[in-house]
C-alpha cells in the first residue's frame, strides 16, 4: 500500500526527515513531504507520514523553533514552544470524533516539536487561501464592487497591473455544498462537546484551527488558548485577555475571528466561540476572505467591527437559506444566541 508513497517521495522524505532530525518522533514515523499547515500563524507544518511499526498512514506536525526566534523578543521562543506543546496535550485529553485524533504525543528536540495525528488533507485556512487567490483575477471587478467582489475592507493591491501571488500555503480544492453543510455541523458538534462535556471555551475557532482529514471530515484542533468555564453556570462569562499589540501575534488568538466582547470587556463565554464559528462560515462564503481584516491592529478591528452587522447582512444572499438565520445571529456584534436545533439540518 505504501510502496508508492516510499518510492515517489524519497527525496521529499529525506528532506522532511532532516527537518525533524534529532526529534525522537523519527524513531516511530517515516516522514514525507509537507502538504499543509495549521495553528497560530500557521506555525505547524503538516507532513504526510506513516508509522513504521504497522505502516499506518498518518500526518506528522512539525514546528521549527527558529520560527519563533524571528520574533526577536526575550523568552518568546520558549513561550510559543510551551503554548504549542500544551495545545497537543489538551487535544489528547479531549477525545471526540470531531476533535483531531492524536496518534503519537508531542516530542521535542533542541530545534523542533513534532506529533502525529490521523491523516490530514489540509487546514481550512489552506483551502480558503486558494479560494481567495482565485479572486485576484477579478481584482478590477472587485474594486468596482461588481459580482466578483468580496464583502469587507478593500483588498490591498500591489503595483499597477501586478496581481498578488497565490500564497504558498494555499491548497487547491473546491467544496461541494454537502461537504460544507456537514463540515459546519461537525464543528458545531465539536464545540458542543467542549462546552457541555469538557466545560471549556475554545477561544480560537478560526480556519487555521480547523483540519480536514483525508476522509473529508472536519476536525477542530488549535487548543492553545482554551479557558475553563464557570462550572456552576456554563452560560456565564469568564475573564480572558483581550488581543494586545504588546504580545506576540503567534501567542494570541486570531484577531479577525475574535468575539467583540473579548476585546471590549476582557470577558468571553461559550457564545464567543459561536461568534467565531459564524465568522468562519462567513469567510467560507466570502471567497475565503474574513469579514474583519484587522491586520493585527486593534484600532482596525474596532473600526471594522462598527460595520460588521452591515457586512453580514450584505453577505447573507450568498449563504444557503438554511444557514442564513443562524449565521446572522452568531456573527452579530451584540449578545447572541447559539444556533437553533435545526442548524445545518
């Protein structure tokens, strides 16, 4: 079964294995080419792999610590490393069919972190980057507000006549309507499990935290920022840090998908996760572009949040009718209910 994998990826495997050199995970897995990326600032590189003991297909996630060293701040490398290690441990603790399944716990060397999971095709972030890149050809139409335009802030353009390059992490794939329906349902089930069984708030539901398996199932990962809920009242808000320019962006949730109450009151609840899910749904139907594009600026975030309800309203005709009401409620600036029982049914 894996003869083709071995023969056609010898060079890639050699290079990929060398990236993980010194990491104990290489004792257990043969690591192939990188195929996707995920996590905060897409810090995890996802490689095709198989387990040596039984030839079981899997994926190996590798984080190169030198990525954090580029942040040029004392202890940031250690902070990011510990954050990513703890996220894998959290994933192992929450076992559920809609949560990413870990095959091998996180291993560490001087240069890398690595762990193994069920086989992954791509992160949702990879796929949406492809969909957004397809709109580059329609940049002039979009600028004029025509049919090809995405809802949200104007897209930054390069020099005249020069279209942006497709991001290296973009993964070419087009969703079927049924895939999206079940994908959103799977994320809702993952959050329901975390909220009502795990009693935690995820705090970073965004495309880089959603992984699509090679079987086409959407799995929730990205557990870097989970917070324990109030055990006596699961619907109540708890304190949580707002996004800050004084903290590395790699050590914080994705600002473009963060609930407004987190930024304005330093509090979050399970409804904050539902807001983020609503924003993910909006991005999927907005040519891959998030409605809020803050560029890691809290002032941009606040300014764009003022017009969020209008942007959501303009986007609704692109969504299937069955999704419109629930999504508009979840992605509202104001206090919002969760999706109704008929969501995605």
